[in-house]
């Protein structure tokens, strides 16, 4: 009997849409295959070609376009399973289909001799990675994932023992951060929360807000991504020592922006920037996070007096986090996908010294699970 096959249809290199498949012979009909798709990051002729082979279902990891741009086309031909939050994200972008179905995390779905277990990936709300089994071979497709949102790689190791093939994203494989700096983000934020005086935490995404709220529940939470604080709220906070979280961008000439301007000139104030903040609607960048916690203040002409701390949280693993993840999982084989070639080869070289074999595949390659 033919072994299961994992096919990288698209997504090996960074910038390509992500589309993968797992197939194996049908035990009841040995001359035919059972096949499932993972993600839908391509469309048009490339997707049409991928759908030429009989396919059972598509599992969608999350709603970002490089993973989901072709989901509407796929749903014309077969069911697409996704998390509740992913379906909400698609609906907000005007993408709907009667073939969209919801999966539950940690519940196994079976299609002949192929099973799929969705697991949280931490990349964005509702994002998934998939643990697949076919003919007793186990494949872990990470899609985009985030270790700090999953409380570290050690918390995942029990779930993923005995992996035959790890298909691991490597979008930030050229980005190196001291592991101690990553581990100390929580300590930095907790110390920040204990300081006296007006304090403000500024985030880019709701995912970052959730991380902070979990660590520091005493902070007032405003999930205003893409919007602003109400003017009355901003004025009230300026006259107190309230601890505030502002999510999303600061719109030009808004109450949120004026509040930040006043705090930046207040020597008693302290501000934490999480992944930086910038103006919307074509305005100049207001605050930009740079490496080593430098802050650029392009719009404000006053004097910068507030104490500012920068924390850089990323929703992809860095080079060292990918290496740590692979060393913990210890798969028999690893395919590094969705990353720059130089970074992927760098990780492969580093792991070779540890006796761990990795491959840098190209789109269109197929791998047998022997």
C-alpha cells in the first residue's frame, strides 16, 4: 500500500500563499485516495489545479489572506472547517458560504484513514494548528503560531510527542532576539504596573490586549482597535492616576492622541509601547517602536519627558523560538515553510549541530511518510 503523502502546493517561501494537502489510500477502496486540504492561501488557476484531485474537506487555520484568500472558491466545491472566530473574521470581510462549517478545538475529525485534531496556535484569536494522522503516521502543521500566547513551548510538548513530520512556519527566521529578553517581557510589564503616577499601555492588536489583561487585570481595558477613546474618557483619565490600556491606532486629532501627547510631556507619567503605535488615515507616524526600546516621536513638538518602555511581542516565532520548538517536539522530519530562504537555511544549519534533520522545501514538492 502506498504511504501517506504531504504535498506543499504553495507556501514554502515567505510571500507565497499557503496551501497544503495530506493524502493516503482509501482502505475500503485501495485504488482511490482520501485527501484533505490545509488552508486556502491561493486562488485562480493554481487553486483550480489543486482541486483537480478528489478532495474530502479543507481545514482553515485562520483568516489572514495568505492563508484564506481562496477560501470562497474552495467552498464552492467542498466543506471548509474553521473556528468560530475565524468565521467571524471572514464574515466581517464579506466572505460567506453555506459550506463553511465550525470545528471544535481538541476534537478529532476523521475522514477514512485520515484524522485531524485542531489545536490553538496563539497567532490570532481563533487561529489553529493541526495534528494529523494517517496510517499511524503523525503530522503537525503549525500554520502561523505564537509561543508566548501558548505559554511557552514546554506547555505544548505533551500533545505533540511522536511526531513523524513537523511542518513548521518560519516567517521570522531571520529575526534573532535574546531568549532572556523574551522571557522577561512579563517581568518588565509587571514592574511597570507597580510604578506610581499616570500610566498608559498602548497596543497594536486585540491579541496583545488579551495578553496584558491576563497579566494585569487591574488595568482598564479598551478594545478600540481601529478606533479611539471617547473624548470624555480621555479627559477623565488625564486628571487621575488611572492605569489604562489603549488598543489599536491613534487617529489624527483624536482624544486618544491628545491624551498621549499630554502624557508624553508629563515627567510623572510612564508609558509602555507594545509593538508600537502609528497614526491612521495617512497621518504621520506618531510613535514607532524600534529595536532596543528606542522611540521615535515624529508629530509632537513638545519635550519628551514621560518614562517609556518598549516591549516587542510578535505573533510569529523568532529564529530561536523555532529552534527551541523543534528541539522540544523532536520530530523525525521537519519541513520549514512560510519563511525567507536565508532564515530557513540558517535554522537547518543550527539544528544539524544538534543532530536534528530539517529540510528547506520548495512549493510543489511532495513528501512520503514512510
